[in-house]
């Protein structure tokens, strides 16, 4: 997998998606951000199906920021499918959610999440979290070959 410069943000809440985009912009994270509004759209993007059938399926995002509570197909089902497929098995997945349920944390890690981050409510805290996520996953972290 080569560095694509793409972040896949899987988020159904438009305000949270806008906040994430703004936080990355203010943090000078220059990656291209693709937004999927539900679990099925995320899988369509990853596997070049449906509206994304013309997308090059060999180009994977550098990181997937995945909400848990999603319409059509929840985030845990998306994570299960990502980890079950050879093409996406190694793509880093950060569960980025407002959930504070211990079962969500445990299940996310059991299914292969690389990290679990609760969305801070305060914008300045959210900005700091986005900056740290971007720096770590897009700059410091060495992705799998």
C-alpha cells in the first residue's frame, strides 16, 4: 500500500463531519478527506462499488476514521468487513465516536481497530485531538508495506 494522502471519514452527523474537516484544516492536515455518510457508503468506497465503481480500488486511504453509530450498516459491521478482506485488512482504523460504552471499546479492539478515540465535546479539545491523530497516523506512523 502506497501513501495515498486520503483520509476516509465515516460520519453520518453533518455537524461532526464539518467539525472534523475544520479541525483538520486548522491543524494544517492537507490530506484529501473523503466522507462516507453511512456504513454501506464506506464499504462501497473501499471496494469500488456503487457510486464509487469508477474509483481505483488499489488506492486505499491512509487511515479510516470510523463512527460506530451509523445508518444502514453500523461501524462495527464495517470494521468487521474491513478486517475480513485482504485488500483492507491492514488499513489503520481509528474508531472516532461519542460513545463511552465499554462494550463498544472492547468490541472495537476485538474486531481489529487500531485506536479508539472519544470525540471531545469542546472544540479546542477536538482540534487538539484531530491534530494529534493527523500527526501520528499520517506523519509519524509507518504504514504496512
